[in-house]
């Protein structure tokens, strides 16, 4: 018979190692200012063999996925805990920026975001991360705004929310004269406010029982 507790522990250890490897690559990429660090160098930093790396990651570029999964979960947590009467633009801005605030390593994070956005292989993973968030954002909005049942129209606001976040972070990395993270938040908040103002013209709030 299988041992559920043992299987759960093995799974946790595997996930912890995946994240450890991801953090090592993360640190090397930022220190180097590029993503050229080899699998062998990443493995040397962690103290594992390349075959162990490939047990967890199909390609080197996949090494950032545990970091994006962690970010996804933080966004989900913020959205799930938000009061129904909270301003959606404020909640979503907080959700998309809370991880950077938790670390308080703005220059480090800006360098990493620059590499992710400007390197095609990694940019694809970053774009996939945004797609993972369509479902929780749609659920968050559907509890507050009547989105209807048409699948395309129902998910469209979430796609626009993610795109607004992407544009705010892209602005942060291309504005070489501005490293203030508060600017990212301000731009995102304004963009989402415009989005929800327009959305309000074609939708209505969801009625909640008191």
C-alpha cells in the first residue's frame, strides 16, 4: 500500500528543491546581468548534478517557472482575501505588486524583470504567467461585476487587467531615469481605473445578499 504521508513529504521536498534551483538561477542571472549562466553552473551553485536539474526542468528556460508559480499564488491569495466592497483597481494593483514590496529589493527585481521581458525565451514564460491569472481574476471580477456567460466576453476583462500590469512593468524597465517602484503602482492603478470606468459603462455591479 502507498503511504500518503510519505508521498506528501517527497512531493514537498521535490518542490523545495525546484524552488532552490530556481532561486540559484535567479541570483546568477541578476549578478551576471544576462541569462547566459549554464545548467552546469546553476547546478554547481546548488550542489546537484545536471541530471538532477533535468529531472525537474525540461529546458534551462523552465527554471524560472517555480518563481512565477509562487508569484501566481501570491496574486491568488490577495484576490481571495479582498473584501467584496474593495476597489477592484486598488486590490489588483496590490496583488500584482505585493511580492516586490515583500522583498524590498527593487533594483534586483527590476534587473530580473528586464531580463525576463527582453530575452525572448524567458519572455514567453512571463507571458504564460499572465495567462495563468485569467481564471482567478475572472472569478474576482465576477463576484463584483456582471460579466455575463459568453466565454470570450467573460474572460476579456481579466486579459485586459493582465495586459495593464504588463505595460506598467515594461514602463518600469524602459524608463532608465526612473527606478521608483511607486511609479509602477501609480501607472497600474491609473490604467486599471480607466479600464474599470469603461467596463462600468457596459456592465452592472453584482447584487450581494445582506
